C-alpha cells in the first residue's frame, strides 16, 4: 500500500495556514496542504518532516508536528497521514514544486472548485478546530 502525507502548517500567530496551488495532476490548479510520498520503509513522522523541508524549507527546528489523523483508501491501495503543527517563529517559506501561500483559516475548505481532496481539507480543518486545545494547549 502506497503512503502519502499532508501537513497542516499554522503560522506562529495561528491566523494563517500554509497552502500550495498544485502545479500538476491530480488536482492541478487547486489548493492543497503541502505533503508528499512516504518512501518504503520510512517512518511517517520522518517522511512528514522531510517532505515539509523539501517543499517549504521549514525544518524540525521551526515546527513541532503532531500525527493527527489518517485516511485509508483500500480501492486505491493507498493511505494518507495527516500532520498538524504551528511555527515557533516567522519563517520565509519557498519551494520549487508548487506555488506556496498563506491562507486565512475561515475559508470554505469544502469548496471542491478551489480545494483538492473531495472535501477532505474541510474535514481536516473541522477536526483541527474540534481538537484545538489538545493540539495547541494555551493558544488562541
């Protein structure tokens, strides 16, 4: 089964999330969280930090990630691990693969004309809000 990850990155003041505009299919032109493939034999958390640094230049010194939820797609023979974190300082993000931008957090992430993942981004954001105090104690 192939493994993938997505990483939800909040800025240091928790009022923006990092998004990318996909430059290729699937979901070309739509916004998504950053992330990528989990290599065979690679630990999920290690893969999340690796992909985050490759795609955004954010390192493990800039953010602490929490493994939040997973999706398993049996008919596609793949799974997606979702990680969440908040930057501990202002970081200049940059990457070569997709256009990166900071999004407001109150968007309609269920809008499938703007966001990848058939509503999964909205689902993830709702669950982050439900568990905010456990993910980010003392923040808000």
